[in-house]
């Protein structure tokens, strides 16, 4: 029988370095995480913070040694240069940014509710940096621009398509490894 994880206890120690803090004034040393009767160590890290949705989501078991995080919190990396933004294309900008573009264009079709899309976003962002000047990168939210998705037969997200001179040349469906996207891109450069 499976059980759901309702909270995790994270012992922490105080520090004056708020940038590396898990919570303001709290820095993780090699942390032991207790889940039910099991416990395990997490490696040291920096640049992560836990954001909670409400004050009631964070309760203190012992104000000096541990915190309890209930559902609704999320861990956010605050390190710089970890998330690159790929420009967005919409119904109104599709013609000018993709179809009339000079040179090849890669478009990532995605949706906000799509888990695999979140996996491929950083991969596409890395590729946009690597191929800067050689290939233009855009992402299209299929929920916001369903007519474009329908026009190109998008039945599954994420889907990446490469366009040259406004013509669809290749499509890759799913959250694929970076090497798969690189091989697809290299065919058209």
C-alpha cells in the first residue's frame, strides 16, 4: 500500500549568509532529511530557497533545529544564469517571427500544464544560447495559440519544429535528450 508524503523535517543551523540560506538566517549543513521512520543525508548546496504559499504552510517543530514544510511549498533555484528565456511567439507574431524569418527557426510547442514540457524548457534554452546567431528559437503556448497548433497538426506537447523560409522541415515530438535536438538542428545548418 502506497502512502503519501505529507511533510519533510529538515534540520538546519543558523548562519549570517542569507544568499545561501534555505530560509532567512538558516543555512543547510550536510542535512539529514527524515521521512516517516526513514532518514537520509542530502549533499550540501547553495542558491536554493523554499517558498511557501502561506504562513501556515511553515510550522516550527523546534525553532532552533528544524522546520516542517507542508504541501504547497516549492523549491526555487535563485542562482543566476540557470534559466534562460526563449522568446514567445503568438498568433499575432507568428507570421513575422517564424514564417518570414531569414534563416532557420526552431519553435517549441508547449503547454503550462505539461510536465515533459518543463523538462525540455532548459534544454531548448541551452541550445538557444549555443546556436545564437545561427538559429532563432521561439516557444508557442498551444493553449494561448490553438489555431497555430492545429494548423501544424500538434497532437502532443512538447513538440519542437524547425522552419526554414516559412516551411516546416522537421519535427521532434516529446521530451527528448539534448543530443536528439542537436542532431535535428545540425541537419539544417
